[in-house]
């Protein structure tokens, strides 16, 4: 007897921070979606996410934002300092917070829970995405499925046979991001900091705890850095603003991979599978949310059978991803390769931004995800 074929609109390979949310967004649009993930259960992630205003709206729309139990910490002010310029650059937006800091783990748990409730997720299934059949008919745990579109959201560590990988030219020696938390005696005033040191950028953000006396840091460097180096760097820079600082016991390391993938096949790449950028601007996941939003919009314009969806999607997302990748990588390159020329470029950019309210507003809106470079 012939086996029954289950007809679906989308297969999403990889239900991490982007794939699981894509599944919920497409399901909300009444598509028949199945997401698969190779993990049996959610792996530990000790990072926080700076969720920009656009991504917060998205999480609200798919019903995840209201489920976050720890208190998302608004970012109302961003202070940028470096070792070249005397005065800091300050960004503020009085109309709405520029972003909110949440725990990665919490967003992922809620998204996975919602996917499981809607029965659109299969865990513990490692799909060989390099050898998928051309007709999109796939055996998953002994059931035969047929899909109209296949989405790959398998994260940044993957190797695709059929996809060109363009590694960042500026940035071949990748950094490690060191992440940790500290409590402090003064409140953080919902201010985020980015300090460009000679060894790499240090970000300090309000952490999602109720009392405003806890912050998190991300310090990325190509150099070998000890925990004690990080502690003294933070104490030196934050004793005045944050008061007495006590670090949590564990620090965590995350590799930074900077690359962009060019699809040569028929798949749609979402999140870090499309591009993985340096976390200095805290925008990698926010860009992944934009990937989902663009895809959802295109499903209003094209039928799923159309190849144009893939092409238009890629054209739109590649451009914005490339812009961010180039911006974040150039920024690091300039600060880490100190010469009279790089110093002057940084000084010029800094002063132009400080002196122009209009430029600053554009910068803020961009960081908030309120400007669409291409849409
Ligand atoms: C230190 C650090 C701080 C950051 N901070 C921010 C921030 O503040 N704001 C921001 O916007 N971004 C930030 N980012 C970026 C953000 O973390 C990533 O962009 C985001 O997590 C990518 O999600 P993803 O779903 O694409 O990939 P992942 O979360 O890696 O998910 C991939 C999923 O695919 C699954 N998978 C892989 N292969 C298979 C397979 N063969 N079959 C089935 N499943 C498979 C995996 O199990 C995993 O669940 C930061 C990054 C770093 C390193």
C-alpha cells in the first residue's frame, strides 16, 4: 500500500531563536508549517538579547512578548566611548525606548513551548539539509511529507554544499565574545554602553532583573583575555556610573563568525544561516526578525509555488545584511588597526555624528529597526 503523503506549505529546518519564531509567524498567517530541530531539548544559552523596537512589536504580534516573565529592561540611552575621542557620543529617544534587554533562553523557551502547543515542531531530528530531494518530499520520523518551500534556519556554524560562503574580507581572525553578569551598588538608569578599546569592543547593558542593580557585558576580542582582565576593564570604566561591582561566578565564551551565504539552491535562508555579523551593534537576531517579516510580506504578494519569492527575498535581505556586516566589521577594523589614517576616519565619523541631530536621529531609528533600507 502507498504511504500517505502529508502536504505542507513550509518546512523550517532549525528551530532556534529565529526558526521557532518564523514557524509561529507563518502559522499565524494560516500556513501549514512544520519545524524540525536536531536538539532533544533546549540547550543552555547565557546571553541576553537587545531586542529593538521593531522586534518587540513582532514578538508582541505573535504573542511571545507578554509571556516573558523576567522583566525586560528598556534601553533609554546609549553612551558610546572610545580611546580616540575625548567626549562620548550619546543617543537618546524620548518617544519610546530604543530597545529592551531580555534573556535569550526565555524567548526561546516560550517560542518552543508555543510551537509544541500548536504541534508544529519535531525535536530530535537532525536533517541532512545538504542532500534534500529536489521534489521536496521528505521522510521525517517515518512519515512522508511534501513541502512547497524549505527554509533553512540552522544557525551560523553550518556548511552548505550548494551555497557560496562569502567570509568577511576585513575580518578573517575571528574573535571570541566573553559574556557575563555583575551586580552594582548604583542603579543602571536603563543606559547601555559601548566602549571601543584597542583590544575590542565592550558592551554593558542593563540586565533583565527587577531591581535595576544588575548588568550584563559582552566583550569581544581577538586577543587572549583572562577573566581578571575583563573584571579590571569593567571596574575601571564603570566604577563611577555603577558604583561597587560584584561579578557572577561564571563567564561564558561564544565564537564570533562573520559571514554571509549566497543561496544557489531553492531554499530560503533565515537568521544566522543567511548572515552572521559581529555582535558589536547587537543586531544579528534583530536582522533575523526582519528576515521573517520580509518573508511574511512576500507571501502576501506571491503564491508559494512562485520562484520569485526566493529571488525577491534574497535580493532584499542580502542588501541589508551586507550593509550591517560591512558596517560592524569596518568599525572593528578601524578601532583595532590604529594608524593616523584610521584615527582620522574615526574622528571624522564621530564628530559628524555628534554635530548632526538629523544624522543621530537616523542612526537611532536604524538601530530601533524603524527604517527599512530595502522593502
Ligand atoms: C555574544 C553574542 C551576543 C549577541 N547579542 C545579540 C543582541 O543583543 N541582539 C541581536 O539582535 N543579536 C545578538 N546576537 C546574535 C544572535 O544571537 C543570533 O543572530 C541568533 O541567535 C541567531 O539565531 P538562529 O536561529 O539563526 O540560529 P541558532 O539560534 O543557532 O539556531 C539554529 C538552530 O538550528 C538547529 N539545527 C542546526 N542544524 C540542524 C539540522 N541539520 N537539523 C535540524 N536542526 C538543526 C540547531 O539545533 C539550532 O536550534 C548575539 C550573538 C552573540 C555571539
